[in-house]
């Protein structure tokens, strides 16, 4: 939730007398935001995963966090010989708040084991864990003819074929912060067609790239809740209307390495999510 907190100054000039009245409003403690959605496009052979770290600010929105210590991603399923099971992320440029590994890695690094994200900020230690989630390709992406509320609405029609092996979840990115989370409860193992109407204005000639990402149940629930909370806001990776807890925890004061939660400290956690997913893309030109 974006809160616009300000200090108001009222200048009253009366009979050459000047009084300044200052009204102070309370401010929340800054909260860390960790955006660690790592998308792996099958069209690529090598990847340089990027994590964006910022800090909530009542006046400036979110400001980049620089100089993080020990920000790493580790695959517990790989051999640790030569440190090959971990990559160290470094800030891409001073003041950017974007952290990336220096050398690209292949898909093998992400597959087949539990992935841990670790970072340290101002003496606090943060952990998250996830697993790589594959997905299916987009069979077709096209512009439809239907409208939703207004004659200027643009319909995007998407077709996918669920693999039917598991109870699958998907997260679809339509660009400009517009996301949709779906599950295959009613189309398991079948071809599925559905429509989406972007909220933003689209004009003839505009290109819209849609990406389909795999998701586990937790990531599906997280995105679904964020979409619900941000229908009238700037996007799911902005500070949400209600503070939605992701899978990244402040473990500084925990004494059990197998317990990554904050049972005794329910209000001590950062915003954001760590997910490693396969992603397929298609682009359509608006007519």
C-alpha cells in the first residue's frame, strides 16, 4: 500500500505578523523489498539472474538499496566442489539496487535441487527458498474482437495446452505490471482458451509481449492476492494495498535453521518474493 505521508506547513500572514504552523504525521519504519523473480526463457542457453532490492520510503516511494553483503543463490542439490553450487550477486552499477552474478550460468544450475537466496542488510540476515518450476509454451496469442466495458477495450486471446501430469499453476505477465494467476483445475490435460483485457490504453501498432510462467501453489497464491490488492494501483511489484507476506524471511534472530518463518516475530519480514520459473513468450501487434 502506497501511503503518501507529508509534513504540511501553513503560512498565515495577518497584520504583518507571521506564524508558521507545522503538522507532523506519523511515519512507518522502512521495510526491505526484495524482487527476486528469476525467469528462465528456453530460447536462452545461459542466464544471469538479477535481484532488485529497495527500501520503502514514506516520501520517495521505494529507494534502491546499495552495498548489500553476501547476496547469494545456492542450489542444495548440486555438488559443492569448487563452489559450483552457489553464485554470488554483485551490484550492476553503483546506486542501482540491482544485483547480478558476474558470470552467466546454464539451466542446470537451477534444476533439480532446492534453491536458497541469502542476503544481509544492515546487520539483518534474510533467507528464502524455492524450486525451479517449468511450464508449457503459449500455443497461440492473438487479438480478439470482444469488448468488456468500453468499445475501446482490447481483447487478448491466449491458448495453452496443460500437460495433465500434475495440478499445475501459471502466472501470466501482460506487461506494465498487469498479471494474472490461473490454475488447471478445470482444464487439466486439455487445451484451454481464455481472454484478458489490459487496463492500460493500447493503440494500433503497439506491440504487447505476453509471458507465461510456471508457478507452484505458494507463488500462485502470492500473485493472486497481489493482483486482488492492486487492481486500482500501479502493478503487483509496487508496495501493495495491504502488506502481503512473501517467502522471504528475516532469520536474524531464529535459532532453528530448518524453521524459516517468524512465529515469534510476526511483524518482522521484508516485502517481495523469490521464485525461479520457466517462461515462454509471444508478441502480438495491436490492429
